[in-house]
């Protein structure tokens, strides 16, 4: 009996909606534009959020940086420090390419590894000399640092394997040493080697004030060569040479060999750098895996370095916090937009339904007079509100998807339409119709039949 009564009230509500098409469309407009705006804004917001997070990743939020610890030797010749302390020091091979290869091969959460060797040197061409950094890298380095080539091409496999005398220069190097000519194919003397320029990097905009005050490195003045080129033609700290063995105490210290150049012998006696590479950047596939991956790398390096912790592992905590803050801001903004849009639509439904009650007082009184109960009247008006909300929700979904696609095409803005946003928008539309339809339904049911029949 209750089901039959509900079914009858449903058909009465459907007839009322169809009979008053204009009023029903006006009632649904708030929900249509509300749901459409929510889906479109969520699509734009999700696209913008993903793009911003990708930009943050390019800066290095998913990167773990491993740097060697360079020991400073104190020239203290007291009896307590001349023999016993040094004997306690353990041997470590230092941070090397083998470490980078093992990390990339063994740990599954790692996507890319990029070892670097950084040498302080100079550039000479046509009587102009300028200090620079020669950076030995692999092609993945440019992906991890978001460096783009504007001229030339990347190192070839053959150049990487054979250690060919080639390089990629920064934009400032081109401006200073090749101001009026194309540098591609030309040679430049870097240190004591002539290197052929095969590419030029896009300029990184760094102010002189930032370079001076903050100590930021001027990447535009760097020269990049294949890492094997630097190891073969410049310096490989992992190799044991005759000069080390012949150097006696100055070339062998605490169970570790180190390079000693004649020109830098005095400086090298103070600073022991036996590490083959100067920096290792490891990119993790997911941000959530950073901490656990860093712990695995730490244990792995400790074992490979014979329990000598001569390295430092850095996780970009500030970037991680910024990433999380960006996500939170977007969630709050998008939630506020969705909430306001749908509340406005719900208020529109309530206002028009209240006006509809005033217009249909005689109809309500007639239904009550012929035996309808107050529950029937409440059900009728609630069903009308829900039907209008659901139909408006369907139309709003189509409108929102269309708006997102048009905005993406015309404004060249990435948009991401997710099933979650569609389901939430539709669910909220139905809920809004139910909630904001209760007050008009109760008001309609509270009408006195006799008074309603006399209403003009």
C-alpha cells in the first residue's frame, strides 16, 4: 500500500513538472550551472594542480641527493694524535660510479640516477680566460635538472662510452667566447684539453645579486662533458697512480689513496678527497617512497663503504612541504568553489519551490480535501525537487564536460575530468534537491484544506 501511494505521488509530481516546463527549467538552472561550474572548475583545478606539482618535481621534490663528505686534515703533531687515531680509521673506497650503478640496479623504487663530477678549471679562447666549472654528467642529468638544449644535440652513445672530447656549454659561455658565431662544431680549451662544442643550453635567469649574496651557482657559465671524458682526460680519483705511491706520506693517508697534483700539493695535503664522484642525484618514482628509499640507500652505502659514513644523504624537505601545501590549497579552493556553486543552486530550488507552493495552494487544498494525507503532499514536493535536481545534474555534467574541453582547447590550459568529480557533483546535486526541498514540502503540507480551497 505504501509503495502504491509513493508511486501515485511520483506520477503526480511528474505531471506537475511536465505541466510547468518553464518553471521547472528555471528551477533547474541553478543546479545545471552549479554542477557544470563545479565539474569545469575541478577539471581546470586538477589540471593546474598536476602541472604545478610536475614543475615542483622538476625542481627536485622526488630527488635524493648524495654528496661525499670531504675530510679536513688537522696538522696536529701531539703524541696522542700522531698514530693511534689514524690507525682507528677504516678504509673506504669513496662515492663512485659503482655505487650509482648498484643503487639503480638493486632498488626498485628508483627511476633514474645521475652521477656528477665537478672540477674547478678555466676556459681559454682567443686570449680570453675565464674560470668555470667542468661538470662530468650523463644525459639523464639534463632531464633531472630540467635543462633544455637550444642549439646542437645531446651526447651520443659512442661519445659517452669512449670519453670523446666533446662538451655542452652554458648560454653565458656562448655569449662570452662565441659572441658572433655559431659555437656548434667549434673547439674550446677547457683546462688542459680541447673540447668540441656539440650543444648549447637554454639560459637560466639568475640575477647577479642572487649569485653574489646567496652564493647561487651560475649554471650559464658551466661546461658539461660526458662523465667518462672527465674521468679519462681530466681526473679520476679512484685510480692509483705512481705519483701516489712515490709521494709517500703525502699520497697515502689513513688507508686511503688520494690524487696529489704538483700544482695543488699544498692544498691537497689539507683536504682529502678520495671520492670518484662529487654528487649523485637519485630520482624516486613516488614522493611517498622518499624516506624509505633514502634509508635503504644509507644502509647499502654503509655496507659498500665498510661502515665508513663518508657521505651525506639529503631529502628536499622544503620542497616536500611545498608540494603538500600546494595540494592542500588546491583542495580547499576547489572544495569552496564546489560548495558555493551548489549551495547557490540549492537556494534557487528552495526559492522557486516556495513560490510554487503559493501558486498551487488550491491544488494542495483539493488533494487534501479528497483524502490525501500530509505525507503525500510532502512526498510530492520532495519528489519534484529531487527530479528537478537530478535532471539538472545530468545536464550540468554534460555542460561541465563541454566547458572543460572548450576552455582547454581555446586557452591551452590542461584540464583533467575525473569520474570522482562527476559522481560527487551528481550526488551533491541530488542531496541539495532533497535538503532544499524539505522546507517547501513541509509548508505545502501544513496548508488548511478549507482555507486553501478559498484562496484566490
